[in-house]
């Protein structure tokens, strides 16, 4: 059985399968389809969510889970109870400590429940936040007029930040994503050197982001602050920044959820499915990053000077 499953799954998914089976998270009657959504096994007419939880899957991280939040809010409103969520990545749970429609549970609690759906529920045709919402609404025959916005907690502004600052994010899970996600040193250096003439630069990311990029980029800024491995401070920095510059990474989705002004440099990842519903996201595509940024940043400088009563 194990060898047959190994042939059907990629190496990373097989390792994930094996670990879940060992820890009791695999349905032994349905081993091949464990990676598909469990929602098909959930009755359409349940009256509450007491026996179910949503899984934040470790292979589908920050952005994928944020895409789930409109559906979690809808389920909470419909069933009149917060939705239990088990986070395999604890740092993502830190983004939702104050969320009124999420009940964070541990592994022991999760083992006593069945999976409703997971952050692995993705598609290739429409925005994932819309796809998940439509899929779950159809399953439970729920009708809603509008879809809630994506969500992350509104955190306090770190005390060491100045009044005017820009957040810079340049992240990815590992080196395998560099070709598909990273815009490169040249454009980041151009942007950082330009912005740092007017504002403090705040870099956010993980230790691997720091080792890969931030340690180098901090040297390009006149006045910079680095926030590493601190999710609540990173969210606070985003919440109160003038604007943010990012590639397609999880924290861009956090900025979109907070409806922040964010310039997103897109490279080779699927755009439609990964597009945040944020009202102030400016998406720029390869070969247009510099010209798009120049125009976008000029507008922001004009607004800043108008508010301060100064001309350019």
C-alpha cells in the first residue's frame, strides 16, 4: 500500500502523507484522496460546526490561509459560532489571535474533529478567496449577497517606527521559488534608494528572508529598521505604514487584508488565483516594474506634499 501511494504522490506530498498517517490524521479508508478536500464527506444539512475544524496546511501558507478568511467569516455568521482552526504553522496563528470568527485549537483537539476544508483548497481559474467561498456556500446551500473582505488582526504600531515610513517585503518559502517570485536586486535597490530619501524603510520577514535578502538590502537605505520573525510587530508595521512594496509573498496578502496601499511586483506565479481583493493594491508585471513604480510613487509624493502644504 505504501509503495503504491509513493508512486501517486510527489516526494513532498508523500512525506506529508506519511507524517499525517503516523500522527493519526489520515483516513485509512481513503488514503489516496487525503490531499483532496474533505468537504465532500461533510453532510449538507449540519446544524453546527462542533465536530469540524479548518486546517491551515503547512504546505499552503500565509497567503493561502488569508484567502480562506472570507469563508470563515461567512461560516461563523451562518452557524452563529467561531470556526475551529488548527494551524500547522504557529506563526500564521499569530495573525489571528484577536479574530472574532476563528477559534484556534491544538493538535489534540483537532484529532477529535473532522476536517471541514483546508488552506490547500486552491484553483487556477478565479481568485482563491472567491473560489473557496463559492465552493463552501454551494455545499451548504448558503446564500449571501456579498463576500467579506480578507482578514488579519490589526496590531499595534511598533514604538521605534517614525511617523513616515514604508514597509519592504521580499520573501518566499525557499530557494525553489526564487525564479518564479523574486524581482531581483536591481529593482529593489532602485526603489529602496529612492524611497529612503523621503522616508524610513522598515524591512519585515523571516530569518531566511534576512539571510537571503534583507541583510543586503538594509545597506541600500539611509534609515532602516529590520523586523525579523515577529509577526505581530510586522502586522503593526504594515497597518500604520504610508505604503508597502512587495513581491508576491504572504505579507502582501496581509497588506491587502488591511486595505493598505501596496505596490506588488509580479513575476511568474499565477496572477488571477493569487490576487488579493485589497482595494489599494497596484500590481506591476515583469518588464514594467520601474516605469510603473515611478508613476505610482510620484503620485504618492504629490499627495504627501499637498498634505504638508509644500510644493515639489
